[in-house]
């Protein structure tokens, strides 16, 4: 049995980013743990990590016919953590379409941040 294990955004910073929350073990240590645990269970694993959604989609699609399953990340929360850790001003660009209200809101945000 073979699984693709996908590690999503920010996991590459394990051990460096907020060790009080996530611990001091590195991403390499996590990968070693996954490989050893899989070997003990008689399971083959391919490990993949990306901070980019498109690359994750590409990896999932490449697994068709080559893996029996995928262990997937919950990366929506990770994206939110990346925003929080960036220490930058954020503008919500979550509109699904553009209209006058969204345009006015974007201009208001940009004007406010320009004054900082």
C-alpha cells in the first residue's frame, strides 16, 4: 500500500515558527517520523510539501494511478496562520466578483493603509 502524504503551507517552518505552540521539532524530524511509522506499518509513503495551492493540486493529480491514498493537509487554517505571522497589513480580497461596493471598499482600505 502506498500513500502520498501532503504537508501544506507553513509546515516547512516547524521548529522555527512559534515553537511554544508547535514545538521545537523540525520539519525534517516530522518527515523522519512519518517515514519510520510507515515502514513499521508496512506502508510506502511519498512525502510532499508546498506553500502553494497549485503545487498541491498538481501533486494530488500526479498521484492518480501511482498511490493508493492521500493524507491531506488542512491548509485553509495554515493560510490564516501565515497571514497572522506575516506581521503585515492585510486587505481582504475575498470578493467573488467586482462591483461598485467592492471597488469602493478596496479603495477605502488602500487609503487607510496609505495613511499609516
